[in-house]
């Protein structure tokens, strides 16, 4: 029987949103948490360990690197109040820049070599030294852009493209499903018919959820009528439609205009521009998914 008040690593992960691999990394690198052994040899964590992890995350969201955040927690520096992540506004700090660059290279190499386990370990390493926002902006989005460029030049194999999609989609969906309950504004996220690329949309979903948004992800190739029905049924004010090419949006121009008449419609991705958004009564989310999350977060507070 487990001692009262002690948590297995899986439960600690569920409560904090940090993966078991990240928890183990923070334990080994920084001595942030200290498990005890049960009579049966299980590693168990306390409520104090949980509080330290949550404090670490808030320090990182305020802009500290992982090493700085750990030192702050161990030193008893109070964490800032929970708020929308601010780390998206910075680049990596001096003490984690080199490790981010090294891990990014390892991720590219693992996916190119078709080694999913190595890719997963590298993602764990990245999330142990930087916030999701920094990893998404400085590693994942550049890799996706590079992969797309190599694909067009014939330098990326079908196998690599499929594996990268599988690994990144799986990881992002896992982060969404394990995220803490949210009580903020709600939004439906979808891509229009025939749009099959949704990694950027998933990054936006995770970034918004980390801001406290309630996310309903319909994903790729979603009929606009279905999106509209879901928004009405769930009574969600915000709808985000993301596309990689203008053709995907122009094909459903009339349906988007109808949707914008009912809900606050945001268009995102390379396929959207200000002129088209205005023509259907929508708003344009600018930049990468992290910038789009910040813009939408500001809209949600207005």
C-alpha cells in the first residue's frame, strides 16, 4: 500500500502536465524533486514535489530558462502568479541556447534516420530545458519549414515526412489531452476541406490551452458547415480556420462569410491574408502559431 499523500510519477505528470521524462530530467539535472521508495520499491513523490514542479513551470513561463527556474525554486524565490506564458516573447537564454541548438540537430537527424524513439527522447530533452513556446518557435516550426523545403527539392523521403508528422502530431495531441482543465474563453480550431496539414494548428491549440483556453479541435479537412454547427452547439464564440494555401479558403468563401456572421472568425496560416479575411468578415491571425496564440489571447481579454 502506498504512503498517504505520495504520488506515482504518472499521477504527478497528470497533475502538472510535465511528462515523466521531463520530471526525471528535472530531478537528475537540478535536484528539483526528491522521490522516496515505497516498501515495494516504487518511486513516490510528495505534494511538495508537485508544488515545486508547478513553481518551476511558472518561473519558466515568466521567461526564465530551466536552469534559472530551478535555482529560483530551490532558493525559495516565489513564483509569479499564473498568467499567460510570457516566454513566447523571448528567445532562449544563454545557458540553454547551445543545448536547444544541439537537441534541434538531434531531432532533425533522428527523423531523417527514421528513428522515432530517438526523436521522442530528444523532444523530452527539449521540453526539459525550455518552455513549449520556445521549443515550438525555435525548433519545431523551423524544422517543419526545412522539411517542406527539402520535400519540394526532392531531398526528403516520403517515409521521413510521414514519420515526422506521426511523431509530432502524436506528441502535440498527447499534450492537449493531458493538459489541465481550462476555464477561459473557448475556441474551435479546424482546417478547411482538403487541407491535410495540421501540425501548425496543433501547436496553436497547445499554446492556447496553456493560456487557459478551452479548445475543441476538429482538425484537418473539416467541412465549414460542420464547424458552424459545432460552434453553435457548443456556444463557442471563437472559430479559427487555418490553411496553407489560398485555394483552400477561396473554395469556401461563401461558407466562411456565413460563419463569420454568427461567430468571431479568425483565419490563420500562409493561405490567409488581410484582404481575403476582410472580404468574408473575418480577422487575420498574424505570424507563427505562437504569435497567433498571443494575438488571440489578447482578443479574448478584450
